């Protein structure tokens, strides 16, 4: 397994729309394992392939406290959305920035697992937020897109400053 580079906002590669996966094979499973290692190391609770410059439609998630519930979503699609919740979100591609985002409270998702087997789940709370957040990445969207243009510009300036300080 290997740690992958997580690309950061405002890198234009984060805006690429991920392509549907036609075949689940050992190469994809190895990449999934690398993504889990990268996500846990970061540390985070979700990582979309787009964030590691792989523009294929899959993501990994584990919202458990002890890293005991790894979930793989290949070609995910949200079938239903219910209710609304506001949750403070952060992102491995937008380090150190958090903002309130409104998402559906409950969702039903269809996807494939790491073996290509189709499944459906009902999710609510943090898992629902995380799924929606990572699916946005697969569509080239970031949580900062839910912010006003002024706040988004402030985020960009703060990240630029963090990078300059880190480079010095």
C-alpha cells in the first residue's frame, strides 16, 4: 500500500467530473486500499478518487471513531433525499477550513462494493453528510462552492497564506 498525494483547492483538477467505472479489478482494489491508507493517515473520514487525481467514480468512507467501518462506494448514486441538516464540514482538499453546509438529512444510495457487487443503503447523520460531500467531489464540486463568493475568496487567501508559511 502507498500514501497518495491529496490535491488541494484551488487546483483545477478538483473540478474534473469522474468517469463511470466499467470493471472492478485487482488494480482498482489496490487503489481503494491506498485511498483508505491515505484517508486514515490524513486523518479524514472520506476520500473521493478525484482528490487523489484519479478521475474515476468511486470513494472510500469510514465515519467510525476506531476505523472499524470502512465503506467503498463505486459508481454511487443517490436514489432518495429527505429532510435537511446543517453540518460543519471540512475537507482534506481544503485543509484547516470549516463551514456550515446544508445537506439532506437522510439518503438512500446505490453503489457497488470493492468486489463490484451492487448494494443499497439508507444513511443519515454524519454518514449521509459524508456520502453527499464525497459525491460532490466526483462531480467536480467542493464544499466551498456552497459559500458566498466573498467567503470562498477568503478561504483561497487563507490557504495561500498557509502554503507560504509552510514553504518558508
